[in-house]
C-alpha cells in the first residue's frame, strides 16, 4: 500500500511502483565540478535534526538493499547510506581512503597491505579484516553477477589473507600501480562476515542504519551516532521512488520531497533563479561522443578518423544536443580527472582540412550510417546536428534509429559509427575497460599491442609523475588517431528545496560526495 504520509505522491501517481528505470552501468553518469557550492550547498553552521526526503528513479518491486547488487542511482545512494567501502573516488576520480586508513605496496606492486581504521557495524561489532575478505570473496563468487566482480579481478583472493584484526595483505595476479582504484570500485561495499537478510535486517558500517524498506516505493534510514566519520546532521533520510522526471519535479515543487535526482536541462532553465527551488549543476558530467569502429571501413583509415574529428563543431553540438548544459570536449575521456592530458590544444572545426584528408583517403563522397537511439538524452539531436555538419564536408550520413532496449549491445560489435556516452570513472579504468586489445567493452575496436604495452608499463610504474607521463603518451595517441570523437561533457542536474544545505557541487555521480546525505542538513 502507498504511504499515507504522501497523499499527493499517491494521488498524482508519483510513486510509480512496478515500472523500471534505465540501469546505471559501470560507466555511470558522472559530474565534474564548479568553482564552489550552489546556494543550496552553503548556508552557515550545520543544523541537526529532521528528515530529508529524496526522490530517485527506482527499479520497481525487484529492488534490493544488497549493496553488491547496486545497479541504479537509487540503489547506489541507498547503499552508500548503509555501507562503506575501503576507498571511494574523489572529485578528480582519484581514490580517497574510507574504511581503509592507509595502504602501501611492496616494490613490485603485486602485494598491497591495507590497514583498516577503527569502525563499527550498526550492531556494535568492529569492522575487521575477515569482514573485508568475506565481502570481496562474496563479490567474486563465479555463481553470482555482482557489480564489482570485474573490478576485483586483479586480486588473488585465495592467496590474500588477514594478517591482523585490522590488516589485510592483498596478493595480486600482476603489478597494479592503481590498486587503490580497485578498493574504490563501484559496488565494492564491506558487509559483515555473517550478513544474510539484506532486505529486512541489513547491517552495515555506513552513516545511517536501517528502519524500513518497501521495494519500488520507499526506504527509511536513521542516523548512526557512532559512525567513524561523524554522525549525520539529519535524523533520518527517506528515499522515495518517482520514476518520471516530471513526478520528481512536481513533488519537489509541492514540498513533498526536498531533493530530486536527475533533472533535464529544460526543467533546470525553467526554474533556475526563480526562487522556488535550487538547481545544482554537476559540471563536466557525462562524456558525450561518437564512436568510430577502427577495425573496418571507412574508419580503418586514420585519415578518415582525423577528418571526422575536424568535421565536428563541438560548441554547436553542446548548444543543440545538450541545450547548452555542458562543456566542449577534446576527443579525450575524463576532462578534469586525474591524469587528464590537459596540455593538448583544443580541437576546432576545420572543414577544408577535413575535405583534404578525405580526398587523400579516397573517400571524397563518403557515405556512412550513424547509429543512434532515444536511449540517452541528446543522442538523436546530436546525430541530426552532426549529419548536417558532415554534409558541409561532402560526407553523407544516414541516421539510423535503434531500439532503446538493445542499443548498447547492438552497437558494441555492430555498425561503423554510433552515438556513445559514459559517466565518471578513473582514466585508468576507461583505458583498461575500453581500449586494450582484450577489453570487453572495446566499442571502437582499438587493438594495438604497443598501446597495451604502454598500459602495462603505467601499471608497473611506481613513481606517480613517471606514470602520468605514460598515460599522457597514450592519450596523445588517442587524440591523434583514436576512435572516440568526444565532443562534450554534459551537466548532471539536481534540484533541492531552498532549505537544503550541504549539497556538494564538485561530485560526479558514483563518487564519494555525490548523494552524500550524511553531510546534508535542513536550515
């Protein structure tokens, strides 16, 4: 039954139980940062007390509080309220210590010693090395499909062991300089060694403890006073499911929730500066791109790929496809993230040079199909805009609409050119998951053994400055002849009631300070 405390939500059908929301892939939907906090993010001394109601799109009656199955934004927000990870990603996507107080490697980078901080679960029991190993082994269970399984692959969990109550020695299968990224992986939450009933009696070490949960409807959590990072300001947080963007906005305007996740640019423009609600923009969020298959004509010729880089008018794409709610890209992933090659010049449209390259490649009257779909905001608009831009260079683009249900699997191996997007992850993870010869999500079919060797060199380089130099070499290669035409980075937009404070604006989705409700308060 619907919660009678929210008759408006029930009456308008805001609690759309049973409907499904688009899954949040590991690519996520991220955010960059602004130079400060929004009005909703500041506001003096934090005040203790009250319940904040946060509206997210949900997953219907099949929702679970098992943190290792977290898939939607709502799942992740609930999981981080109840549980902790050993590390989490900062605003620049570098790993920041959480339950891990510190980590240190041996000289060959294939053994890492992790020391836990003193923390307790909600039942008062300490978080121990045994709990950590149990959690990771549970995630890695070959019979299960837990989110973080692939991220934990570098760890030899049979050889890894507890060397003390609060110390773990992780034995790795190969040198891994960025091992802290593994500790921060999406879904790598620590649960008690004997955890069982996740939906009725979940016990974590997070800032909030369980009160109630109705899948597809609502979850209520209460402040955990003994949290190692300090007790939350709020007494309680309630996650309310509202699958339609209009439902979340209307609930916020009606005072039925204080936080609405994922608003579109049109909504933001309509309400920004009007005084009713606050709009929070997480800049540089989701990467927006066209993906060229480098293993087949016409994009197996790097001159054609360079021509397409030069055809794109990135500002027109951002203004038209994203309604201006974003920043131009430079054909590289991770703008503003750790290791990003910011020294490369911003690429501009040059149709004369593009035509000359196409002529050299024998592709003067090139015709190519561009796969797109309404699966993500701005995809169909971007395809139309780029079709017109290409026509000015003598290229004919046939825009093909794909199914929202199968688009991502269809474009992974099929076609030659497609619309693509990605959210926040470390640049190292983007390289390893998408650009190595054996990467499972290698959508551009970028397969170069010398490039693979550079990645292995970076991973076995202990000195961070030297490692950064290797990553820059890899990015220069991609900038010159890669298959990702990255034209922009979209804002991620939130809405809050005016009395909400402490919402961090430099927090890509899935990172530490996104949905950080333990640091939010009601003025």
